[in-house]
C-alpha cells in the first residue's frame, strides 16, 4: 500500500511538472501570435489545459491550477515585461479553464470512454459561458483607463477568440484515442482532398458567405472518417479560415481599425458555430456504429457462455467461402444428465457449469473450430478442411478433458460427462452454408443420440469412413 501511495504521489508530481512545462510552451507560442489590435490570433493554452482536466480527471487539482497560472505569469514577465497586469490578465485564462473543467466534470470516468451526442451538446453552452466570463474579466483589466468603446471592443475580441479556439481544440482532445483501427477508403481520401478545393473556391468567390463553403465537405469527412481525424480536419479548416480573413484572402476588408475588427469577431463566432456541426455528426455516427456492434454481438453471442449463438454461427460462416468439395466437420454434443444438475443443485449451478464449459471451449478449441451453443445444454463445433480421423481425435480429446475437469460450484465441485456425435461432409456444387449445416446436424444429431443410447460419455464418429480406429468407442 505504501508503494502504491508513493507511485500515486510521484505520478501527481509528474503531472504537475508536465502541465507547467506545457502551459509555458503554449503561452510562449500563443504570445508570438499577438497582432496589432487583436491580442493573440489564437490563444490555445486555455482550451488545451481545460481539455486535459476534463479528459484526465486525476489532473484536475488545485495545485495544477497554480502551476498553470505560474507558467502564464512567468511567460508574460520574461517575454513581455508585465508584472501586476500579468496577474490580472492571466486570471481570465484561469477562469476559462475552471469553467470548462467544472462544467464538463464527470464527462469521463476513464480516458478510454466514448463521446456521446449529449456530451457534445454540452460543449457549446459551457464553452460560451467560459468565454463570456473570461472575456469580460480579461477585456476590462487589459483596457483599464481607456474608453468604453475600447473596453467593449476588447471584450468582443477576447470572447470570440476563446469561444472559437475552444470549440476547435476541445473536440480534438476529447476525441483522441491512442489506438484506433481505420482503413482508408476511396470516399475518405476524396473527402480530405476536397477540403483544399473548397478553400480555393472560397478565396475566388470571397465575400462573407464564403466562410460556409467548407461546411459540406466537413460533414462529408464526419460521415466517413474517425471522430478524431474529422475533428482534426475541422480544426485546421477553422484556423485557416480565420487566418484567411485576417490576411484579406476572404472578404474585402483589412483588419486594422475597430469597425473591421468586428468583422473578425463575427467570423470567429461564425467559425465557432460551424465547427460544432461536423463534430456532432461524427460523434453521432460513431455512437450509432458502436450501438450496432453491440446489438450484433448481443444477437450473435450467447450471453452465458460467450460463444456464438445458433444464429451467430450461421452468420459467421456466411462470410467464409464454401467451394465445391470443401470438407467440413461437425462435433455435436450435449451434457449428460444436465437436468439432474438443475434439479439437485439449482439452476444457478447449471448456469455455472455452462459458463465454465464455455470458457473451456473458448480456451482449447477456438483455434480449430467455430464454436456455438446450439441451444440448452447442446453445443456444436464446426471444423474446416478436416478429415474424419482428425475430427474424431479432437472430439475424444475434448470428451476426456471435460470428464477429468472439476466444475466449481458455490460450495462444492462437480464432474460432468458429455456425449458426442460427429459428421464430416463435402460441400456440393453451389451449396450454401445453411444447407450444409442442416445436413451436418441431421447426421451428427443421430449419432449423438446413439452415444446416449449406448451408455453416454461416448463419441460416435462417422462410421462410413471405415477406419477401425473410429469404431473403437470404449467409454472411460
């Protein structure tokens, strides 16, 4: 316990140091993006730190707020010469971080949690509240002694910058996953390549409406790309649009006077509203895909044994080629006297036996067979490109393994036996899996009943193969 406490304390110190260094670096970068009349073009540090606090709740501690504030103050003191004003101005940054972190608190229980559309809806009002509170404070303290117009203009710049930057960066941090399987397809490549084409169209057409040109392709990206990749594309589009407005590549104005600065404020707010749309679409599509996967697993998997259900077996095999002449073998078995287990020890004991049996089958047979709980205490194993001798050897090994295994119940252990019926068939011309499985079940089921009739705990193979080894069915 002492070692764990020490590691937790060390991890906490490491987090604090890392946040201090990250905050200092991002402040340095953002402060060099300060331009005439518009403060910083992109002050990214607040959204990044707030996103980390939300995504990794263990970092959301008072000491880390202090570390971030110290890094901000140190940056302003070293590179801008600010002292008392740096404390007041950076309070605005801390306000933004705190409102986001507290407003979105509880969104993540672990870093691997998946975003939901409901959580995305919270981003807009929480980010707006954080931007308003920090912008009003920052706009007032940074224009002390100036006119009311200057103060209002500064507040508008501060709020619009924090709002747009927050809604561009927070989705990136909240949707990031270390490992995400994704195969690039033609539609996803075309979606990404279409982005610069629409930017070119926006620059050629110009005018206020051109800011919305990338929106259709951003929604396209949201439909075909992973959430994080789509958020990254949207982030880059938003940044480039704001920079193109400032550089007069979109629109007919120069951001060098208060009236024209309000155009930049308007564009920032427009970008903020625009970037949330593809993010919501992407998260919704991701949630639907996840739900479909869960429904598919629930429909095709037996909950108790974690094996394929009967329908799941047919669905799994339907994806496998079935050329004419392919050899397919089936082991069909059920548990001997299973009803007696339920009657004598209760249905919970029967469920425990089925669950443990499922584990054994998954552990020992999943490399050679497709395994299914066919119903009740009956199980089916399908092997491909297998001979009758090989199928018999596998079946006998399974029978002996189960007979020697002690199944654990709540207050005792229990031994069980199984009876097995086997069949190997070759696929006919143009035969489908459903037809072949039906033929296999018919034959294997008759041999399963023969095993029970002859004393149980037996394997009845395909006698038509004529192998002497297969006729040796001495019970153990």
